[in-house]
């Protein structure tokens, strides 16, 4: 009996030892593989280290190669002191201070001693050398209205600069200094860059010359609205490389040391870098630079249309099964498009053989086409594709019109009250070239029309493809309309026609 118990005990002990050893081995193996995943094998660590070293080397190499091509741009703008010696003109004193303290107290406070020198405003930006004989690219806003410009090279040598030409529509300026043998930067192709690519920015933020920052391309094709006042061309590269005041006009570089953009603006609530910087792409910069050097200014083309992007509902209302393309809102009288036979409601789908996705793409392509060029367009009209030849005209002859962005439709009813526009009523309203249409006299608050942006005083020209010449025709054309499907209106405000699609959201 004792022997049997001893045998059982030995078996139990042996089994326990086997389990323990197995557990230790399994744990060791798991820890080993875990360490491999977390830290990598020695070979992996070596490869990772080599990659990091290579990236660091690229950063250092670009900084060394390009620093001689980056300059600081100092500007001085002089103001004449107002009569009476006041250092700040009355119209520049904030209204809040005027209400609190009164004009007399404020004028005594802001009164300046007589006989002082004229006021000076100093500015600082950056630039990049474009040629060995002294041409420099920077931003227009860096040099605008400057009375004196000084360029500081990377070695501290300074030169007085003259403005060769500026282009407000892209915020690019070209300067010239009297120097030879300078190190010119190489212009790259921003179109080859992708979101996620590494980039470096070099400039003089807060007067710290030759500052290098690194980041990636965060997005491309951005519009931020800084050039709206001059109907400018925005197609910015967005980057998270640190850009601060003083960086404006400096280069954004790829890791080959090529300039793929000119740093221009930041989006910030504090006035300093918040991770959102924007640069003008090299293709635009190169085009403007060459035009200024050759002609002293930029010549841009136009075709005499107002255009807008398509959404799915608007496209379907024209029987078009895509949102690619550009909708013609209106055609300016006696312009190239008018003479070529382009109509309001046409959808331009190709320009010079290239497919179009949006209005910005067409606007930039036409602007880059030299005036006098015979261009080829393909338009979609009444279910068919038509090829149209058009002669590009200079923007200097373009009639300026302004329009707001397309509005978003809203729920509820259409909500329009109108009257037939008669010649007498048109004269009372001071309308030029009155048309047979319906004048909107009231828009119901909260209605589909109100939230879509239709306003009192607008003219309704058409519902769908049906021209509207009276209130009766407007009512008849709206009868039987399935409001859940939506309806397209052509509306005129001032001199601008546009299309609005009204549909309650699902």
C-alpha cells in the first residue's frame, strides 16, 4: 500500500514539474517574440536607425545647400504726420475709445510733439534668390507700398532692392538687387508632391534669420480666402512645417532641395503658428516670375463667363450624370463665350483636351492661357456633347462682377411671392436692360427659397428649362413639381445670373 502511494506521489510531482517547465518555456518564447515585435531584431533596429540617419542627413543637406539662396526682406513705409502733429489720425482711433473718453481727451492723448520725423512702419519677410544676377522672389504683401527695401543675404551682406513687378492676384513679387554670382535656388514641381511628403521651410520668423523648420504636406489645392478682394487665384499647399510672421516669401522645399512653394499665409487665432501654413505652388510662382521678367506684369486670359461647381442634384436637373465639369451661370455680353455661342446652363467638361472636375480648375487653366489663343472646349448641352472654339481675351477687358458662393437648399416650402416685371416697374427699380421675368417681392422666412439664398429684389428667369415671363407662368411651372425631387431656378441679382437648386434635405 505504501509503495502504491509513493508511486502516485512521484507521478504527481513529475507532472507538476513538467507543467512548470513547460510554462516557463512558453513564457520565455512569448517574451522573446514580444520583444521582437516591440523592439525589432538587431537587423531591424539597424535598418530603422539607418533610415532615421538618412532622413536626418537629407534635412541637413537641404539646409546647407539652400541657405545661401534664402534672404531676408526688410521694408520701410513712411507716413506723413497729419496736420496738428497728431500721431494717429482720428479715423484710426477705435470707436470704443471715442465713446468712452470723447474726442477732445483722445486728441490730447494722441497729440505728438511738433517737429518730429515722419512716421515709419517697418516690416520683415523672406525671399528666395531666383537667378545668379540678383532676381529675388517674395510675396507681394511683403513689399506692397514700401518706400525702401533692403535685402540681407545669408552671410549678412545687405543690398538695396527695387521692385521689378508684382502680382496681387497670386501675392507674388519679383525684386532685383545689384549683385552677381549669387546662389539661385532650383524650382521644383509641386504637382509631383503628395500629401504626407516631407518638406522644409526656411525664412526669418520674428527676425530670426535662416530659421529651418520641417513638416509634411497636409493638403493640396486649398482656398483660404485671403485673395478674394482682388479676385485672386488660390491653390495653396497646406503644411504643418512651422511658418510664422517673417516667413512670408520664403521657400517651401522638398528633400531634393527644390522650391515647391512660396510660404504666404497662416491660419491662426493667436497670430502665430498653429499648425496650418499655406504656400503658393511652384507652378504658379514660376509662371508669374517668367511673366514679370519678360513683360513686367502678368497677362491672363478670360472667356467672359460666370461659372460654378456642380452638385449631384443640380447635375441631374440638366440630365447630366456626373458632378465633374463646370456649370456656366451666365455669359457676359459681347465676350468671347457669347461670340462663340456658349449659353447659360452649358456644362463645360473639357478645356484644351483636359477633363475638368471643378470651376477652380477651369478658371486657373483659362487664366494661364495667353490672350489671343484659340482654345477648344467641349460642353454638355441638351444631352449632347458639343465642341466649341473660343478666342481667349485679356482680363484687362473683362467686366468685373461679384457674386456670393452658392447657397445650400433648405427644408419647408418654396416661399416666393412675386410680380411680373413690367418695363415701367423696371425703370422704377433702375434696372438696366430689363427682361421679361418675375420680380421677387417677398420671401417667406424659413422657407426653402429663403434658406437657399433667394432675396427680395431677385429676378426669377426660369424654372428648370422653362423661361418665366410672368407670375402666372411661374405658378404653372411649379404646379406638379415633386418637391421631394427638387426644382432648379435661374435667378438674376444685379448683373449676375446663377442657378439654385431647391430641395428639402433627406
